[in-house]
């Protein structure tokens, strides 16, 4: 597969991230840092879980130094478009609880020094730079792998921004040219106690055959939902299907497990406990 086709796939994935924004996305001109901060301040009070602001005409010099708590950003240097994702407690709870669950499994295997949590570190793609919600990378260099890319990434949003979350997953897989092995999507319902956990990876069939585009085709591997009766906070949490959310050991560490090492399996009970904390932040 030529570099031109790789570049075309990257450009396509970049564009999808900016085109797949939800209907309630705020659009504004971001020609100055003060204008960007003003728009963000005005919209913080109307954010429930996640809200997106789409800025145009943003000078690269601003994004190189721009930083603000409780936000994530993505910037395209070619178009000077920037997306700011505003976060609330429910988003942060989902992100941190999932992180803690993964770290706990790693610690129990005695591998906590073998995995580096990168959090929301800014990563430069071919044309765009982007922040994840959580990200992880093995501490030891892997031959033939670009060390700037995490191996596993977490993206959290609301169900209304589901297409945006899928586009973000594709961005990580495509821009890294497969160095990102897995993206975990957490979609939180704004109005009811309902959360969807998904894992997205490259389609092994397309990626191995390489007979047609796209070379870096994303494929949803698992979809697990957690829900509860909104009228009864003490009601039982339902997990469908009642299976663990799996992060492959080799995906995370870029090597085969040596027994008793094993895949990271987040049990239905663990997913339920994560969901319960998020719903507590939402007031359900």
C-alpha cells in the first residue's frame, strides 16, 4: 500500500472527526485566545456530560500553548479548525473509574511498572493533534513501533455524540497506522441510567489481505450496555451481554503473555460499579 493511499486514509479520518459532531455543537470563530476562552466560559454552565465547541480560523500559535482544565482538544493545522470538548464530573468519573479498573488488573499481575499511563497527553498525527481521555503505552521500546503512540486509548462521550466517538476511534487507529491497537468507547446517556461500553480495533481481515481500501478499517469488537430503572436507584443493574470487556494482553503490551499473565477482563460487576458511580454524578 503506497504512502499516498495511507495519506488519503488519514485525511479522511481527520475530516470525519470534524464532520461527525453532534447537533448541539457550538460553532464560533477562534482567531484569538481571549475569544476562545470567552466562548468556553459561556458554555461551561450548559454542559451535562460532554459538550463540543467547533472553532474556525484558529492560529496554530494559540493551540501550541493553549491549555484549560476539564477540556480536551483536537486541532487541524491545515484547516485551522479546532474542537474543544468540555467535560463535567460524569465524564471524569467514567474516565477515571475505567482507568482505575485497568490499573488494578495490571497491578494484580505485577506489571504496573511495565505500562505507562499517558492520560490525555497530546499526540501529533500526520495533520492533526489530539488528546484522548485516557491512554496507555508499554514502558519498554518495541522494535518497529513508533513510541509516541499509545497502544490503548479511551474516549468518553454521550450517546448523542456516538458517531463522533466512532470517528475519534478511527482517527487513532488510522493516524497511528496500527500502532494504536484498541480504542475503548464509553457512551453515556444524558437522560437515563444507560451506558454503552465498546472496543474498536482494526479489522484483521482487511488489514491482513490489503486488497482494498481502507487499509486501516475499524471494526467494533465488543458492545456491552449497562442500564438500571431510572425510577429506582436501588434496582439491579443489568449488563447485556453479561460478559467481560476484554483488552488483549498483546494489544496493550505488544508481546505475548507469559503465564500467569493474561488478558485484561473487566467483569460485568466491574462495569456495573463504574456505571453506578457515573450515574451518581448525573444525579440518577
